C-alpha cells in the first residue's frame, strides 16, 4: 500500500493532549491521529443528509427502488427477539 505524508500544524498544548491520548490507547501519535481522522471522516460522510446519484446511475437506482422487497427469514426471526436493553 502506498502512503503519503499529511502534515498538520498544532499548538504545543494540542500536541501534548494528542500524545497523551495516543499513549492511553497504546499507539503511536501518527497511528492515533490517522485512526481518529479516518473515524471522523467516516462519520462526516455517514451523517450527510443529501445523497448525490450520478446521472448515469439514476436508472439503476430507480430500478432498485422499484424492486419488491425480499423475505429474509433470519431478519424476520431477529425482529421478533426482544432487545437486551428492554
């Protein structure tokens, strides 16, 4: 896997905080920052309320929407199970 350097400027206090957090999670500062940045990026993308569908994919999307739902026995059984928090 090819990698690239990403440089970020932080204050000394911010760096100390990041180093402490990395130490608590038993990772390097670089690994900690990469993992947390990726987690944050994934959350930003998942929390989007607007979904963009390219023109060339619109027909396939409409076709998928109009497909009748499938019965999935495992999901039907799961829906009948009382959640552990209740």
